[in-house]
């Protein structure tokens, strides 16, 4: 923690994406909004195809990779680009938060869309908030949770550390396990080639999410969003056949305990991943 005093004046008119209930909730735990923030980055992701052969597939994590007979480029480069794009947009939103004198961003909304002129746009939006205190974090935190959930976390002894993202990528060439999908479907049987593909990318995304939360120094992460995208394209190695590309993305907020009595100094619980469901509207 560091004392920034009154750095970053919050005087004047501010705006926010908070509802009335969220505004009241963050005020109840000693915070106030200082303005909306936006971070954006447009990246050209490029093509990441695979010269395949029947039965071959490759994955971003490097595990369970079966080399193709000709050329199997690693997906690690594409995965690094996806992380870099998100982190660039997030860092720009954090920079705006700092310029406003904020201590963190709540209600972070991370979106990935096609850019009209070409490429992919990564956008981070949220509301910067500031604690009514002279003791504040060295760097602003980022959290997907809204005002009410943010207040609940603080009251329960948890503080958000940073937005965590886990990405899993894999490309699989259609083989006999997936080529027989129609007759298998008629017999109500599993298409195990598809199961292996999506199972791998989801496991990889969860693993990377936990690693990123650990790098934040967090003890856990509450998951906000899980996405799965599967696309098909013609295999460049064999005409008339296809490759399947799967991408899984997990987004959540890393959390750390504060003010918890009874725990020996220097000890930490195992890293856990849980969902934080919003209460249904009454």
C-alpha cells in the first residue's frame, strides 16, 4: 500500500456505468466513482492454419500434441497475441483510472469484436472508483464484478486484485473419429473426436486462468464468463477435407484475503476457481 494523498483530483462532474443500487453499494464500503474508463486495441491476428493429416491435431499448450506429417505450426504465438491484445486494452483502461485518481475499476466489460476496417478490436470498459482513505493500492485493481458484488466481497474479507483471462486453443483435422459423425449421430453415440477437442481447450483455459491469478498473488478467482468458439476451414493439405479450430476463453477476477484472523503468517490456501452468480432479479 502507498499513500497517494489527494493525487488525481476527483473534483468536478464524473460519470459512471453504475446503477443506483451499485452506486449506493460501493458508497457503503467507502468508495466513490470518479469516471468511466475505456481501453481499446485493434490487432491483426493473422492466419493460424495447420498442414494436417488424418488424425493429427495441435494445441496451444504443447501437451497432447500429435505432430502432423508435414508441418504443424504451434498455436502458442497466436495465444500470446490474444493475451497481449487483451492486456494492452486493459492497461489503457487502468492508465485512464490512474489519471482520474482512481484506485480500481469495477464492472469491467471485456469485448472482442471484428473491426470494420479489418482486424480484431479488444475493448475494456468499466467505472473507476476511489476509496475514501489515504491508504490505497500501489496500482489500480480491475474487477468484472459490479458495485453490489464488489461491496459483498469487501464485507466478506476479500479484495479484488486484477482481471484474469485464460485462453485455450487447438486445431484438429477431421479423422475417422469425426468423419463418422453422421452415422454415429443416428445411433446416438458420442463423437469422441469433438469431445477431445473441446475438452482440451477448456482444460487449457482453466489452467491458464489459474496461472494468471497466481501471478497476481491471488488466492482464488471468481469466474464471470466462459466462452467456446468452434470454426471449420478447408484443410490446406488435403482437398475436400477440413480442420476444426476451437478456442475457449475464461474471464474472472482474482481475489486475495485481507484482515483474516487466525491464519499463520506466510501461509496461503490452495488456489480455487468458483462461479460468482448474480442474484436473480426479484
